[in-house]
C-alpha cells in the first residue's frame, strides 16, 4: 500500500477559515483512502493545536512525515500557503511525485496500485500528467516483471542512479 501525503493550506485569518482548510484536506484524504492509499493528512494530525507550539515546529514535523511518503497530493489553493509551497519544494528535492487534486485523480489512482519503491528524478516538473505517470509506472512494472523472471525477490528497481526514469519527450 502506498503512502500519500495531503498538502494544502492550514493557517488562515479566522478560526472558521482554519476549520474550512482542515475539512478540505480531510475530504481529499478520505478520497485517497478510498482509492487505496494509506494517507497522512497533517491537517488532521494537529487540528486546532495552533498556539501550543511555534508554527515552525508543526512545519518541521510535517516535512519529516512528508519525507516518508510515496506521493504528495496538493489540495486546491495550495499556492497561497507558504507551508505547502515548502512541502512541494521538499517533495521535488526528494523526487517524490507531486500531483494536484482533483485534476490529477486518474494519475493518483495509478500510483495507488504501483508496486515497489518509487521516486522521480528531482528535476522533474512540478506536477506530472496522467500520460507521464502511466509511462513511468509502465516501465517500473516491466522492470519488476524482468526481476521476478530472473528470481529477484526484493522488489527494488535496478535502474542506475544516473539513468532517467522518463524521457524528455514524456516530461514535455
């Protein structure tokens, strides 16, 4: 089971707006669970704990959780949140695929059923298309079949670190 991280705005000018942000992230998390992911939704993890610790504590903790995830899903309005922008940039640095809700739902579903560990090139675009996700996962599945046929049991990809996961044509 893949682990998805829900990234979106949390802080807001009013308590009701914070609650709205939490509920928006929760709604995405529910759909991701239904699609077959285990889900980390930091909005729910620290819901309404504002003021207990400085914001930096929450943001640092969120990045620690994000680093363990297979996929980041951006909630609508993410661009207006400095914390989400930081999460987005960290995911890209680590090569964690970043997709946008709800536009990328078909690609998100592809990731739910993918086998083995998965990371993208850190230089990949901010988000990837369904076609790109299908191409990456198709190559990964083919590699898994080859490894199984050769008797490999660990499920780890055999691509060399400097070998691109997708071609420049797929990235376009």
